């Protein structure tokens, strides 16, 4: 329930960041890339996946990276892109 005088905090639109170079890894850290409720067939390999592109297209991250490597000219149109990385430092990887 939302109390009077308060507004529900809405998430900003899910915008893609940089288009990865062929052979580079996509950075999909935002939780909007993961649908915890439903697996759907990957647009590229037809196997079930909870992963989603920025446009909501069901796709494995590895399949998207492979597609970028195999289709570098078409990849520049932005079908698959990394997340926007605002003020990110390169040494913050803790995985």
C-alpha cells in the first residue's frame, strides 16, 4: 500500500551502454537482465534461459557474446550491449 503524499519509486528506463567489441565480454550486472519468475527460450539457441537483453529479449549472455563475435557489423546496431557504467572503477571486480 502506498501512503498518501508518498509516491512509489520508479526505476529509470533500462538503457543500454556501450556495444561490446567482438570477442569482448558483456557486462550485465543489473538485475533487470534476470527474470527470476520465468525461463524462456533463448532467441539464439532455443534453450531455456532466465537472462534478458536490454530490450527484454530472452538470450544467454554467452550466446549474445558469440553473436556479437560472429556478426560484428550488425552488432554495431545495438542488439546486445553492456550496462551503462557510471563512475565505475576498473578495480572493483570482486568476483
